[in-house]
C-alpha cells in the first residue's frame, strides 16, 4: 500500500514473477484505489465541485468547525454550526463573489443552507470509498430490479409476533440502498439507507415494519 503525497500522473504496474510466467501460471488479484484529500478547494485549485447528478460525491465530510449559512455569503444569517466530521448531503456548489460555496443538508435531515467549500472533503462510506454519482437505488427498487432477495423477521405493529417477510434490496454502492419489504396483504414498504444508515421510509414511523436490530 502506498500513499501519493502530491498531484500528478502515476503508473501502476502489475506483474508476475518471471519463473511463474514461464510456467504459464495464472494469478488472481484485485486492484483497489481510493482517492481522497483534506479539502476540495485551495488557492491553487478553486474549481466548483460537481453535484452527484454530474458525477460528484454524494456526501461531504466537514474538515473543520463551520457555520451553515442561509445564503452563500459570509454576512448571511447562521442557521446551524457543524463540527469536524459531520456528514452532509451534496446538493450542488456554486461560485459567488470569488468564493466557492456548497448547498448542503446534514445527513438524515436538518436545515438546508450553504457552507464554504474549502471546509469540505468527499465523505468516505463504510466500504472505504467515496460514493460518487447519483443514487438510483430507489428507482431500481420501485421497478423491482433488486440486487438480492430473501427473508427477514419483521412485524408491522407493536405487540405483533415477528414473522418471515420477503424483501428485496437495490444497492447503489457506498452504503446507499433501498430495501423493499412485502407485507402479508401484498403491499410493500420501502426503507432507505444512506452511508450505511437507515434514514427514512415511504410511510410514517408508526406504520413502518419493525425489524430486529433497527
């Protein structure tokens, strides 16, 4: 494992020992690369980061304590304060008066506003990568295009015994997924996961299926 300490062009070489190659041996391998940084904007690179729909990161991580502002301006009203490590949704960025600002909302909900882009970096998901591009898991789940199907224990109201419920899951990488649970009457419920966390459903909490461990 090697960390690149500066920007530039890098070449990755994969080779087999000469003696093994002469014997026509075959070796299976996996190459994994993670690109991250301490920030997304600096005096040398003041470009506007892309939104997820344009291939940008789905989430930001706050790199230093920062204020959430009502407008992209240092004089705007403060809506909230975020500590280092807070995870935010990437809702798009823009340049205003020579400074890059990002439209954000805290993962899981909260006020929506603007933060300075130079205090953000792509958030690393539970699988060790930054989730990039749009999340299409809800769309595919609604179309019945699942990555996996199975059974899980669930109940649809307090006091009911747990029973086996059919489910399907559509994944979008980076801990993003939509789980569809089939009710006994044939109706379905969707539960949405982002960055590995259950953050919502298509019904009120009182109507959601109760699943052990959540």
